[in-house]
C-alpha cells in the first residue's frame, strides 16, 4: 500500500511541475529566481513547452521521471 502511495505521489508531483512550468512559460524567464531557474531550465530540456495539442501522457511520464531522478535539494545548491 505504501508503494502505491509513493507512486501516486510521483505522478501528482510530476503533474504539478508540468503545470507550473507551463505557466512560467508565459512569463519572462529572466525574472525568475535562481532556484526556480535551476529547476525550470533542466526540466524544459526533458519536457518542452506545450504549444499545440499533444499527447500529454508522454510528457507526464517524462515529468515523472524528472521528479524521480532528481533530488530537489541539488537545485538549491547549483549556482545559476
């Protein structure tokens, strides 16, 4: 049961990150804080901005893998 909860949490975090990155795409990225930029730029290399209709399940899986494979603490330590 705990494994299922962890898997669901991965998916939820991936969807939230995907939505947040999409929203940030409408802003001037030069205005982002260094920590947000440290997450946003590598995330966008894995999950591009959605400009047209597309199959989201592929992007959601890429976002989930990004969440699983990256330690959030590492972004705060990287200089931008």
